[in-house]
């Protein structure tokens, strides 16, 4: 598989790790869209939000269970935004499910 995020998770491509456990990996985005911009990815390859099923949704719950502690670790006490993109029309740039954790500043009210 030629997946950028799978290679990052495997350590084949360097990243600035924020958090890791047996199910997920979180690291700083190399093109940040906010003062704090972290990507949270499942270690198991799921192409994107359009491929979440009852069989793999436990990792999504796990990500959202970890979000409060990740946000606290990142100092996002004033709030944060979590975003995922799906497909070409949704501007998904890497075909591996990932969530953007954005914060560290007052974010725009516009979503695009």
C-alpha cells in the first residue's frame, strides 16, 4: 500500500508525534491551518469517513474519547475544532481517515 499516513505510522516517514497508543497516532500537520494543528489517524487503514462501518467504528469512538486529553495536552483550554474531509469534493488530500484538531487561537466562523 502506498499510503502516506501508513508510512508515517510505520516510522518510514518522520513526523512530530504528539500521541500514540495501540489504535491511533497523532502528529503535527506540516502545513498548519491554525496555531495548533494536529492530525489524529487510526493505525488501521480506513480510506475515509465514507468507509466507517459498524466493524471499524470503535476506533472513531476511541479517537473522540482521547480528544479531551489531547486538547488539554495541547493547551486548547479556550476551545478547539475537529474536522475530517471525505472524497475529492470534500478536499480529502490523503486517502487515510484523519481528523484535524485545530485551535490555539480564535478560529474563523467560516468552515470553507
